[in-house]
């Protein structure tokens, strides 16, 4: 594995390989830029960050070219897109993965397609965590703010993150807070089996709504990743489902199992999700069935995904996940 390192006073490249920001929300993009600059970063804004048409920031060619250029630009240390979107998958066959240097890419939602593909193809760690627009507040909650510490971890070192105390169930854009989110609901990490759970393995994952479309493509070759980069460690998958009903989630997990994604699996983590029940088929039914089929621990409602705050999880890092009465934590080892 190759681990980028976030240096102090780094330069952030903002490009939109998925959705850009249309004119009505440019003030949010400007506020995010100012917040990063206040924190000591230099920010280079790409053209695609400011545009949005036909469910994407720009043409496939322009999105791919700007991302590739920023990745190869030695003056840029870190890539943070504005937010997720819908169609980042279109740019994958336009990228030259062999020319991507070790550089952090941070984001989630549709961006997880790009993150997972980069890690699987190159063995370079990528970061599932807050998007740029979630950094625009006057201050950050303690979970979101850890992204800088996690990305500053050096190869050979480790970093631990603990469960949040509260999470946001509903977005309230009409009532902004100094830290963006409305953290009103008590956080509770849950497990399918009773008792303490401890899992160790190498992390891979993302938003399952979109990364499922990598199954069976050259960008979702988990078997080759295991052979070339994993050093024999089993995989801990981290998923979050945002806009899928429970039967669609079930179909996607079964497809992943058929494709071998769960071979050598040590456990599965699920971020908080909507319980989009189909008849009497509940979200916990999906988790229980997967646990029975894989015979591995399932931990759910962790701090990951569209119901913030979320931890910064590193695709490719070795992780130790602990859930017991006195501790809920994820320790990541950059080895």
C-alpha cells in the first residue's frame, strides 16, 4: 500500500469529477474556500467546481482531464471535491491510473466510486470522509474535524477515532449552525450478535448505491487487490446505503458475494442508513442474512456516510474495530 501524507500548510485542489456547484450555491463554495484558507491551506479552484449541467459538472472529458491534471500537479497536495453527485463512474476509463502519484483524495457519496477504483487499481490509499462543502462552518464538530489528523498520519503510524455522541437525522438548511450539522440524535453502534465484537482487517468500501456498479468491471477487481496489495490480511468492508430500498440493498450484497468481493472477509461495517422497508423486509433483516451467509461480524449505524458526522475511513488501511460497552472505536494502521 502507498499512503500519502498531508503536510502542514498544504495546497488543496478543488475539482468536481461528479457534481459541480451551480450558481445559486456559489456562496457555499466560497465559504468553504475561505474556511480552508483560514486554517492555513492554499486553495486552487478548478473550473468544474463552479458549473453544473445535465447531472454533472462538465463533460466526461473535461472532468477527467481536470482531475488527472490536479493529481499530476506537484504543487497540489490534496484533492477535495465540492460534494458527491451521480455520474463519476463515467470518467474512470478516461484516467491514466499509472500516472496518479500518492496524493490524498477525500470525499464520499458518488465519489466513493472514484476512491475505491483508485485504491483497487493502484494500491494507493484513499479517504472516505467529509466533502468540501461540509467544511464551511465557523467550526467543526469533533468527529468531522479529525480528517486533518487522519490524513496527517504517516506510513507506519496509527490513528484512532471514537464513536460520536450524537448524529444528524435531518438536514435543516433553513436553520444553519456554526458547525453545519444538527447533531440531535444519540449515536449507538449496533451489532448483529450479542456481546463484544472485535474485527481486524484491511478497509475497503464506500456508498453501496454507486460502488456496486464496479462489480465485474476492471475498476472493481478485488481479487487482484488482495493478491498484489493486501499482504494476506482479510478485508473489512465499510458500506453506507443512502437511496436504496432494502431489497435493492440485498440484491447488491448478493451480487457482491457472487462476484467474490466477500472472499477473505473479516467483517462488514454499515453506516447509518434509511430503513426503506419493502413490505415487512427491514434493514436489520438484510444485515442478519448477510451475517449468516458470511459468518462474520456485522456492525451497523457507525459514523459513516450521509447521516453525519462521519469518521475519515481510509481505503487500504489495516483497521481494528472494537464494539463493547466501554468502547466503540476504529484504529487505522498505515501499514
